[in-house]
C-alpha cells in the first residue's frame, strides 16, 4: 500500500508532518483532529502546511495528498495542553 506519514513533535505545541517515503507528487499536507472525549469525531483541519501549532487538546494526525491518492494516516499525537 501507500507509505505512511509520521507526526513529529517539534516543540511544546508545534507538530510537523513527515513522509520520507512518499513520492514526489505528494505535495500538500492534510491535518486531522480528534477530541479526547469523542474518538469517533475526526475532523479535517484547514491547515495544509507541513507544520501546525496546536492549541486544542486532542489527537492529531496527518497524511499527504498525492494528487491521485493519499499516504496512509500517520501515528496519532496526543496533545493535552
């Protein structure tokens, strides 16, 4: 299947999405947030950059948009503020 992306903590509340095994046509990043109290409510965030600053508690994950498909979802990073 497609390669998986990875969420990396850069600092206290800055996350970076990385996908070193993704092909060159994977150019934009998709970020998702899941509240800690409702693991079924995953929503896509508006950010499309490699880095995001998180302020809301919850699980964060990312994947890459490769034009005709996507990378697999990353691991979930849990932010507790």
